[in-house]
């Protein structure tokens, strides 16, 4: 039997591959976010005009941006230093937490 990929199946496959699902655990992220809340607020609302709001941001964006700061491909001395010790799992969990806030 020959497998035929229809346009609908192709679209579904493309969407799954183009938008990876981050399986962050929001409860674990909340527990790990104490350091972040000093600047970004416990409720994800920045504590001043220079600190961005994280509440409600898309989880995939937060993961990508946070990893970029940690890895040095996005530059900010404070963020880079704060994130050095975080694992990918920590970042995914914290991102899930802030993403879950509205």
C-alpha cells in the first residue's frame, strides 16, 4: 500500500513541525521563578518601565528569548548572569508559568 500525503495531512505535519510544543510545568516554574520576580514581578508584570511584562507572553517566545540570553546570542549583562545556572527544563517551566498568567 502506498502512503499518500494529502494537502490536509501536509498542513498538519507542517504546523506540528513549525510550532514545537514546549512541555513546561507551570507549577514547577512558579516555584523556580522567585529570582525572576524581583524584576518581572510575582504576577509577571515588570516592576518598572525597564523590565518587560512576562505575563501572558507566548511560551515558545519566552523559551527562545530566555535561552538566547542564557547562551549569549541575545545580550543583556543582567539577564545573562541571572540565567547561567538554569537548565533547559528550568527555562521551559518558568516560561510555562509566566505564559499561564493573564
